[in-house]
C-alpha cells in the first residue's frame, strides 16, 4: 500500500498506540516492532507519524525514540493527569 500514490495521497497520519511496546517487545517477542521506525522513511513527507503513550519511564522513551529514528523536528507533548476536580 505504501507504494501506491492513490493510497498515500489520502493518508495524512500514522499513529502508534501503546508505543512502549516498541521497546518492550522490539528486542525479543516481536523483533519487527523494533524496526517500525523504518516505516517513516517509506512514507511521503506530508504524512506525520505519532506515538501515543499514557505513561512511560524516561529510559523506555529514549529507546522508543531511538528505534523510531526521531528527527530534530520531533515534538513531545507531555500532559499531566493531575486534575483538581478528580481525587481519591
């Protein structure tokens, strides 16, 4: 599909949910997960690549960024889940 201009012209975004699995499974259980970053190089430049994570330790985030071959224009959006109206 990625070789099809008809497909890629309609694609605007690739999102990976549970992106921590790239690090956790990419070395042993699912080696292909560790190579998913090469997909970015196959996509036309107009297609953005997003990773969704709920919580991730810094060392796993660094590993995911390394495996995805992140560029200098990468943007990290970090939001807290601390809400004053939600408490236990």
